């Protein structure tokens, strides 16, 4: 079952973050401007936002992933809005 997070306040409409194959979600500090999502295939998605407050964007993404995985297989994406303005979402 393939699942995605749909970030409704991303700068480009329709931008999805894969939930499958995640091995780690992290942020450098409670006020960092990036959250990284590392995958088992060696790629990383970096979500850049305004400065976090108490790791709020990290928790938004972590909880979104958990919620997405608990939805029915007929729902391929789970919509979330991050607590801070999103500058970019890049997968490399």
C-alpha cells in the first residue's frame, strides 16, 4: 500500500511526501528551519519552513505519517497543514 502526505500549505500545490520506506525523521534543533525525512533507499526529503517553535513542524510531520499509515488502503494520501509557512519541499 503506497501512502503520501499532502502538505496543503506547501508552495506548490499537489506536492506529496512519500510515507513508504521512511527510516528516520529528524530536525537539528527545536527552532531549526528544516525537517529531514530519510528513506531506506538513501534519499532524503527536506522540508524547509519558518523557524520552528518547540519542534512543532517535526511533530506535525511525525504525527501526519503515523495518521496516514492508519488510514484505509483506499486513501492513498493524508492531508496535513504544517504549523509554519513552508518554503520548499525537496527530495534528493
